C-alpha cells in the first residue's frame, strides 16, 4: 500500500525523469503557462484530465468538482472560467463527464450522503428536467449513463450562458464550448455533440442534441 511519505519519493523520481528527457522543461514552464484548453471535469480519481488527453503540464487549465457541475453562483468555477477566457484566452472550454459517475448515481438513487446532497441537487434538477428521457431507459446502468450524458450537456449549456462566455462572444473572441464524456471501461472520450462557438448557435445545437434523447424515449 502506498503511504504518505512514498509520495515524496515518487515526486523525486518523476522530476528526475522529466529533467533527463527535457532539461529545460521546468525552467520554461516556471516562466509562463499558455494552455489552449480549459477542462471542467469530475473530481473522480479515475478521470485524470491531462493523462486522458495525453497532455503535459502547461497544456491544460483544469477545474474539477464532484460530477463536473457548472453553477451560476459558484465563484470557484466561475473564477477559473473567467481567468481562462479573459486572461489566458483559451480557445476551447471542455466539460468532460464520465460514465459511472458516483455523484450522478447518488443523485439518481436519492442517496443521503450529507452536505454534498446540496451540491448533487443540481443533478437532481437535470434529472427532473429530462425525466422522460431518463425514465424511458429501463436498465439501471443505461439509465445512469443517460443521466451522466445529460448532465454534461446541461453543464456545457451552463458554460455557454455564463456572463464570462457571453461577454467573450459579444466582443468577438473565439471560444468554443464542448460536451464530452469519458468511459471508465475503455479509457475513451466521446463527443456528445453540443459544440458551441457563438451565441446564436446555442439553441439549435441544444435542440439537435436533445432530439436524440427524445427519439430514444
Ligand atoms: Co464522477
């Protein structure tokens, strides 16, 4: 079993390996970061943002919380988004959820876990909004997968509707918002189809994506 002090040993090994392969790696990175992508993902330990998309430190700006939720009053998430868009000027904001998400599952099963129930209430709201599509799926695993997907779509929509992204689009800044989902079983990322780069694209893109769920229901 890995003990807490082992983490220092692992860190030294990692630092040595990086220095050997790229001697100027840390010097360069310590001077500035210029990531082109903001990743908003789940805190789940099995979904490490950089590794999944094969990116090195410096290439991905990351915000993670339980079940990759974007709430309009969450100053933490909004500050990350604002800094990424206004200062770093990222080209893409990716909301990436994952199948088998524990947070989504707890919401679906109405499990009582304490304080976090208040956070997960946002996913219960997604469930409520899309009750017909979710309830039409009978198998429990597929029902969970469906709600995981719909949660990503709703959170990506929330990103589009933030003042940060709306203001960026209004001044002509190029920012593309994406909705992705990661499979724990195969390590693959799938595009859920809500890709928006302009205010006027929101409604048609959202309509197209939701039509797929309505067809299934
Ligand atoms: Co999760």
